[in-house]
C-alpha cells in the first residue's frame, strides 16, 4: 500500500469516478439539464482520512447549492496521480478545469504546460485571503524553482516535517515525562527514550519505523536529512541538476534509520512493510509507544481515536532542529487551474474558470481554513486563523497546532515539483530503501544505487 492510499473505499470510489466523470476535453460537459455551469474537478484531498472525506463532500455539496453550479467530481486516490491515470487522461484529451493534489506529484502536469501559473489569475482571488497567505506563497516558490514561473499551484495547507507522535500514558508508565522527555531532542535521545519505553512501558515496541515503498523515503528520513543539510538534504539539489541520495547526509541518516530496527530492535517485524498509517494504527492499539509520521496522521487518529486526542493521551511534538537551522522540509496540499484546451472556446472556458475561482476562494475562506487542521490535517495556509485554532480543545490537548507552528518556523525547503518526482521519491528509491530496512542491502548501497538509477533513467 502506498502512503496516500489510506481509504480503500475512497480509492475504489475514485477509480469509478474517473471512469464515469469524463465527458468532454475538460472532464466536464459544460452545463447540466437545468442550464447551470458544470465544471470538471479532480479531487484528491478527500482520500487522506474519513474526516477529510466528510469535509470535502459536504463542502462540494454546499458550494453547488449556494452557487447553482455542478462540480463534476473525480474522487481520486493517490495512485491515480502517481500511477499515471491522471496524466494519461490529460494526454488523451480529457482534462478538468481544476484539480487539487500534493505539489510534488504535479510537475508531470506543469512541464507540458497544462497548468495555468498563479500569476495569470491571482488578481481574481479574494484580496483578504491573499494578504494572509502571502507567506505561504513565498515559501512554496521553492517547490517550483526548476520552472519558469514562481508559483503554479495555490497552497491550501502545508504538511511540515514529520512530527513525533506518542502515547502519554506509555511515557508515564515507563517512568518518563511527556513534558521533559518528549519529543526527542536528537537521535541519541530518541534511541534512549525508545529503549526505556520498550523495556519499562506497556507497549511491545518503544518506536516503530516503516519501510513501505511509498513511505520509507518521504517522512522521517527526509525530515532528518533536510534539517541537517538544507538543500543538500532534499531529494534534489537546489537547481535540480542532480539527486542527493548518495551524499554523506543521506547515507548517515539512512544508517541511523535502519539501525533503529536492525541494531537497536526498536521496531516490530512489520517494519520493512509497514506504512506510516500502519504505524499510527499500532500506536492507537498500544502496540508501540512512539512513531515519527505525518501531520496527516492526525486525520486518521481523529477518525479512529478522537477521544485519545481530546484527552491528551496521544500527543504530537516537532522533530529536532538540525545543523541547517530547520526542523525539516514541507510540501503542500494545493489547488490549481488547468489551461484551456484547444477545442473549447475562450468564453466557455472563462465561464467554467469563474466557477473554479469561486471554489478556490471558498477553500481560502476563514471558515474552510479553520477546518484544515482538524480534517485535512495540515497547517492552514491562512495565517490569520491560527490564533482561533488555539481555542480548539482537541488541537490543543494533542499539541497538534503548537507542533505545526514550531515546525514551520525557519523552514524554507519545499519538496520539488520536478516532473520525475514519483520515480525519484518512490518508484526507484522506495524498493531499494525498503531492502535496506530488511537488511538485504546496506544503507549506503541503497543510497548509491538509488542515485545511480535515477541518473540513468531520468533527465535531470
């Protein structure tokens, strides 16, 4: 299972939606029987968790009813994007007016010129919202540094670093303090605390790593490398001319990561195949006491263990600050407009685009942005809602909002939107890093072979 294929039901629904929703070159039929505008929308956010699905479905319904329009939905899964289904449909003449996604997957759409740069429609967005997301625009420019324009997608929420997540009750039973001993301040303390949790706490394992091909390179590992090396710790160097996997920063971090399982025995035998969502489920069950996962795990935890968030049993904490002066990297939950296809008139496309702009303004509204951490489980792009989120008991008791705010402070390195990122992050590197977790190859060999194969197979 890939990391973003969380809900099987959502994935099945997404596949059905993709097959059934495409009716014109833009994935929409133009107007429905009542004469209202119909707009093709390929939607990914919902697939992150049940609470994300609820938010997106209810928001779409409310928007349609309020504006007398029809959003022709493709409820998609991560694999629809990473696996090539979206790209194949666009190449075959089927494209939406609007999509939402994760920025690192979308270079494959930007490079051919299918995505409309934000500069071409920024002046049509809500002015108050723009003022409060300008900081996110500035940060997100680092994601598109290999392209001509600064910004191709609008950040709705930022997933920052890879937070630690722990069971407060396990800490207490192991003679540790969640206030003093969590989160770990460095790798050495991580090993020390995890060992004490494992030896004296109620869980079977003090810490759980994950080796699933869609997770092993994109959560804890890249958080450690970026915090230590800045751009030298990201997947690609600053100008996208080379991959970084085989430098010493990546090799050292990978050794330490594998050692948690192979040397220190701090993870279950599921480690080579576990996903970060699987690790979070083990935390809920009490099998493990601490993980380092994704901010989006908050959505999973809220769906399955909301009481444990509300009473502070499960708590979040930021990753440590490394030598580069940050706590890791980020990527965005983003939304974007596609360019007009040749066989649609400018007037018709403008009409559909106006609806899409209204939808973007909705998801940038204060009301929607306040729901972003609770349901989409990322840091809202709108900074002016952060203070009100501190009044939310669940966000506070779990330290979720404070963790996100601490993590983003000083952060500057976004995941590249290089058109080959699916291969760079997952398809080439993932199986090799998984083999290192299994102990079949050394961490150094995984790094070297990943870099070599990427250079051979991709144009950097």
